[in-house]
């Protein structure tokens, strides 16, 4: 029951923390600015005749760009079942996400470098990994998503991706053994 509450809580927190809605319309300010060409021309190094130019009024407007870049830094924990926990225990660590956004499409890369200590000896292709080894569990996620914007400032970003996990022994020198 406790695990179910944790999973539901994490799902709801992640949905609300990543939800965003962009307004694609142009937003203009209510202030009117006056541009004085005669004054601005005196700062130009070239001599230009500005006698025919008169002051004019503008309204400053802005809109969001269709191309953007987003970076996320987070902390994740994984909770395994009893069989996996008996090998590597529970672990977690930082996440670094780099996301390229093109309109409503998201192209992302997530890097999760974690260090774990094995709980029992493990056999990797005939090599025995002792419990004194320190493993870098490196998870790499590549994904593509799409932002679905709804009313009331609700946005959902489903994605599909590819996950790759590698294990690297970082204390091979202390163990006097190389692992592949």
C-alpha cells in the first residue's frame, strides 16, 4: 500500500511540475514609446542625413519563439522488487535533462549518473564482481514528445523514447581486476 501511495504521489507531482501552457498569440504592452530618429542618429559613426525623419510612436509587442531550449535538473530514486534489491539495493541520484523544443515537439536527452554498491557477488560473463566494487549505473534516455494543451492551464506531454543503461566499475584499480 505504501508503494502505491508513493507511486501515485510521484506521478501527480511530476504531472503538475512539468505542465505548462504557452500562449502562441502576440502580446502587446499598453505603453506607447516614442522613437526620436534625430537623437538616435547622432550615436551612429557614419554621417547620415536625418533631417527628413520625424519622431514616431511604437507599441512594444512580443510572442514566443517556435524554437526553444529547456534544461531540467532533478533527483530520482528507483525502488526495485525484492529480487533486484538483493543484488543492487535501492538507489537514486541526480538527473540532467536537455530538451530542444520546436513548437509543440520536444526532443530530449536525460542523463542519470548514479553510483551503487552491489549487495551480493554478481557474475558478468564469467567474471565475478565482488561486493567491494563500486558501480556507476549510467542511464541515458533519448525521447520525443508532444505537448497537448488543454483549458485551465493544463498541459500533458506524452513521449516515446529509448533507454540505455550501462554499468562501469569505478574502482578497478583497488580490485586489481578489469571488468568489461
